[in-house]
């Protein structure tokens, strides 16, 4: 039982907009942690602060510490690019590289970072597609364009692409919101399986999904962490009235 | 902001409160009639069957709400507790009915088997009280009342054991009277038990904690 | 039903007017094409395309040097203009918010509308006065015309690449510069290629800059610092010639060749940017 990521006094701004306030939380290793909350509460910003994607937006600012294996990713000597190789991200709308085949998409992270060994690439592509539960569906047609797959398959392709660079943490920003129910179910099963070997943090506005998929749930409201506990407790007996009102649909 | 599930929850609680009133009425009638020697089997039987039917309705409504709305937190606890309480209320009716049968089946009339040292009246009053408080606790979602149920239940247990002791001591009592009294106090004790279950369900509904309101007494013989 | 009929009539009138306007707009274009082809086609033959003009006033020969001159000058202009325009466009797209970018964008927009004769004079003043009428001067002037066009179309093409593609690459731990050069550029390549080809088509037909820089010649290419022939110049000169019976058909022929060259580039662009199905 250890913490992969420890967030200390994290604050984030978009120009003058104070989006995250004094966030303190510890994310358990090899578990799935869900972050829920109404629109605009800062949940996407929170995970983008973990892999240093938030600062790419002009006018964005961060303060505080994010410890990955007890090392602050924001400390002066750290190159954000290396952080992003250890923390992968899957986005809301599936975004495979349109000009590339399935194979090239999965291998993209490796190739762009310099790997040329064809054999190793083949191996990694197959392993990643297997991990993403997509291998059986595409194995005969790795040269097909990435964009020719269905929405659910594309999202699994993006997950395979993220897994290929062998990250330790996987961040997911509402990964199922653009998908139909059966594609969603497949990805939820995948997330559960990934949680055994990776530290997964998933942002979702669908509370049922958070309840199904996660071991721990954090509730964010107006940039503050209101409650954070194991999923069972949050959904059976939340301690904070705000949490209770949100998850029972009284607001938000 | 009112939600879709609120309509269903409203229907559920109305059903339950209706059950509560009917259950209390049934128990009161049965207990008083036993003490007075009145014949009320028919009424009590009908009410008891109504209670069973109502409890089935409550269960179905609860399942429907779960299937449709995937409730969480207090909604979920409410639905689970109400389903349990409905069962307990139907048991009130059942025991009330059983009590009306005692005299008839054993061919005994009320005054025959009473004797002063047997604290049956006291037991009777306590059980009527505990039933009343349990219904109040349900209607008001009151945890304090639930705790009170626990206290009274302890008192009921104490009197119950006293009755058992007294009955065991009697050497000039007919078997018929023994059985009559035993059955009566036994049913009363079970009614009180179900009242404490109701108290526990209400406590869980409000606080999310599962507690035991029974057996808090230090000495039980 | 009266209202309905009135509306129907109004509708028909409007549609007819629009239709008429379209026809009127197309007339000049169609008549240019047909006229050019009718008058130019007789002059076209293999020798016309491959030989130079014989000495004064004699028939035969052709615009071989002019074609060659145009190709060389446009080619060199592209070699200068395309890389500069491309990287400027990348800069503008990547560093959108900086003051330099805003200023550059403004200047670029102004430059696209600069009169070509002014650019010609600039080229003349800078290069011709230094090294004389030359291919280099012509290429220089045409490159100046080309750069703003390529810059803007490149910038627009890159801006069209969805930010999600960029983010996907960044999230994989690819450094920003590499993301731009690999993923973003390859997503934008159609748009960029279109911009480049269209700018080539544009400068191939410009006459004014050539007037003041390459001077024109009846001979084949003789060196980068020497004057050379060009198609637009040839057309101009033929049309001014007193030997109308010989030279005017040559003008039409050269016009046809030039139009076909430009049309050809446009058709190629169309072909490669068509919507593919499946």
C-alpha cells in the first residue's frame, strides 16, 4: 500500500482565474482513482497539472508540489517532457493521428522518441494492443488508417498508444463520454484491468461510472477538494453534505 | 431541485407510513383484546393480510427505484431501510394475529390463566409503547427515538425473563395456562425485537452506521 | 393562396437574377479561354515549343527559351520563397501571441496586396543596378511576391490542425518542436502543399516584376547573372511587335501555353485535395 502521487498545496490559475485551490491528496499506487464534480470544478485542470500539460496553455500558472515517487515534478531541474513519458494521458474525444496507420499510431510515442528497432517496435505494438483489449480486432489490419476504426476502437487505440511508452501512471479525461454504452462498457472493464498494474486517475462526470470503475473517489467543487475516500464509503455514506447533495443529484 | 427519484421516494414513504399506522392499530387491537378477552380474529386477520400485501408492494417499489435510478448515499440507504422496515411491520401484524389465536386454539378464556405475580400487564404496556415509538421513529427519521427503542427493548427483555422465571416457579398451573402464557409473552418479546430492528434500520438510514440496539443490558438471566 | 403565389414569383425572379449574374460573370473567363485557344492553337507545334525565335521578322521558331526562362526563374524563386515562407508560417502559427507575430502577420497581409510593379522596381533597384538585368533579379522579385502567400497559407493550414492532435503528441512526451515538425506538419501537409502550388501558379503569370528584372531575351538561358526570356514577357513583346502577322499568333500561342501551365497546376491541386471517401 503506497502512494504513487502526492499532491501538496496545489493551486492553479488560468490568467487571473483561480481554478484549483490548495489541493492536497495522495493517490494510491496500482489502483483506480476517480475524480468527480460538476462542470467547471477543476477536475480536468487537476489531472493536467499532474503531467504538466496545464502549463502549455498561455496564461496558465501552477503553484505547489506534485510528487511522483516522492520527487516533485515541478522542481527546477525537471524537464516536463520526461514527466509526460512517465504519466500518460487519454483524452475525451479519441484522437488517433489521422495520417497514420494503427501500427504507426501505437508506435508513435516510441518512434518519435527515437526508437528504431523494428523488432522491439513490433513487440511493443502487439503488447500494447493486447493490454488495450484491441489486438484481436485489429491484428490482421495493422496498416489500416487509425481513423477508420469505430469510436470505441479508436479510444482503445489511444489507450494502446499511451501504454506503449510504458508509463507508470495513466490519466484519463472522461474517456467514455463520446462513446456508446457498449463501447463504454468495454473501456470500463479495461480500466479496471489496467488498475491492477498501473496507477489510473480518471476524471468523469458520470457518477455511476465512477462508482463502477474506481477504488477511490475524490469530489471536487469550485476548485476545492471536498471529500476523498474509498468509493464504497463515498457512495454509501458520504461525510460531507455537499458530496451527498451532488451524488444524489440535488445539484450539479 | 426536485429529482425524478423524489416522486418514487415519496410514494415509498407514503406506503410505509400507511403500513406503520395499520401495524400499530393491529397490535393495539390484538393486545388489548387479549387482555380483555375479546374476539377480534377476523379484523386482525384482515389487517395482517393487508400488511403482508403492503410489504410486498414496498419491496417491489424499492426494487423498481433501484433498477431505474441507481440511487446512492442517503437515497440508497432509505430504500434499503424502508424495505427492511416493511418486513418488520408485517411481522407486527403476523404476531398480532398469532396472539388472537391463542385463547381460541387452546380453548381458554382470558381471565383463566392470569395471576397477579405474573407481570403480563406491564409487559403488554411496554410492548404497546415500543411499537408506538417505532412508528414515530419511522415517520420522523428520528435517531433519538431509535435509541429510546433500544432502552425500552432492554426493559421488555427484563420483564420477559421475569415472566419466564415466574412461570417456571409455578407448580399449580395447568399445562394449558402454561402454554397460553408462554406463547403470549413469547410473541410480545418478538414484537419488541422487531421494533428494535426498525430502530436499527432508522439509525442506518440517517447516520450510515449499522448499530445493534439489542442486548445492551448488562445482566441477562 | 395569393400570398403564396406572390412569394413563389418573387423567389423565381431572384433565382433567375442570380443565375443571370453568374452567367455574366463567367462570360469573360470563358471567352478568354476560348479566344486564346482558337487563336493560339494554330501556332502551337513542336518547334514552337522547343525552338527559339529566329532573327528579326522571320517566321518559324518559337518560345522555347521563354518556357525555359519561366521555369528557371519560377524554380529559383520557389527555392528561395518556399522555405522562407514555410518556416515563417510555422513561426506565426506556433508563436501566435507574440508582438513579433502580430506585426509580422500585419506586414504579410499588406505584402500580399502590394502592386507587383512596385516589387519589380524594388528588385530592379536592389539587384539590377548592382549586377544588371538577370535571372537572379527576377527570381528575387518573384520570391518576394511568393513569401507572404506561402507564409499565410502555411499558417492557416497549421492552425486548422486540431489542437487534440498536438496534445496527443505532447502527452506522449514528445518535445514541442518535434511535435510541430512531425505530427502537426504532416497533418497540415495537404493545406501547405496547396498553398505552395497556388503561389507558384500565381507568380508564374506575373509580368510586371519580370519587366524590370529579367529584361527578356530571344536566346536560351545564358547564366544566372544574364537576362533571360519569360513567358509573360514574351507575350507582351510579341503583342507590341510591328510584325503582327508573325508575332501576334505567337503571342496567342504563348498565352495559351501560360494559361495551360497555370490551369494545370490548379487542376493538380484540385485533384490532390479532393474529398476521399472511405
